[in-house]
C-alpha cells in the first residue's frame, strides 16, 4: 500500500484544522499542523540563519503592527513558510513513524515549495480560501491572529485582515501557477468535505 500524505494550505481562519481533523477520521490517518513543526524549528533556529522565524519574538501586538505594514507582514508570513520548509520537507519525505501516511495542514504549506519534494509517497495537496471578508473578520475579532483577541486593540485587527487577504491572494495565484486545486470553503462540512475530497481525487 502506497503511503498517502495530504497537505492542506491556505491563509489563516479558512478551517484547515477542522478539515484536517475530519479527513483524519475519515481516512484513519493522523494529522499534524505546521504550527507544531515551526515551533520545533524555532527552538533550534538561530536569528542569523532564520530571521523570519524569530524576528517577532518579544514584540507586543501594538509594537508589531507599528513596525510592519500589512504588506510586510504578508511577506514575513510567506517567509516563515520558506524558512520552516526544511523541517516540513524532511517530515514528508523521511518520517515513517506513520507508515500509512498522515495529513499535514497549515499556513506554512506553500505551492511554490511542493515541487521540490522527492518521495515515493502519494502526496496530494489542496489550498483553502473563502468567499469574502465576513468569516475572516469574525474569526480574527473573536480569536485574534497575533495573540488572543482580547489582549490587543480591535484597530490592530484591521491590519490582520489586510495582511491575511494579501497572503491569500498570493497563495491562490501560486496554486494556480503550479497546478494545485483551490477549494473555496463555506464553513459547512456537508459542503466543504465533498469538495475537498473531489479536489484530492478521493471518493466522496
């Protein structure tokens, strides 16, 4: 049996974790988040070698959004994925703890990096987006991205909406460029799951 690895990328708040969990149950595969692998790499990385992984450490939300524009934050988030990729690539190619495969989700899955994978596993990738800013706004204002939503001012969350949308546009464009499917989620599992399965080439 060929080892199957499913990669789910996309901007924050699109439901990557929810869909990964549902796929995990449906396919009897474990799921992981690139948030976990990024934390591991941050624990081992040096600021000189991985400046984007570590450069926000110690900044409050107000200091962070004063220092960086939405465009710069979107670029930084993208570079997080680039600098975390060696760890994620190693996991995808060489980790056989889960011999039947696994589901890996997170913002650090970038379309431009996937062609570099060298593995005999059956790797299938999708990228999630949403239809508009309502769901994005609700998620950011209720939970926050930089920190817990109740720990920083709502005016700063407007910057998060802006950078998240810029990041989303870049990921969608790259997915199209490299031929990976983009699924527009409705936050309704009865709609989203069949669309995800079809896009992955799996039975509904």
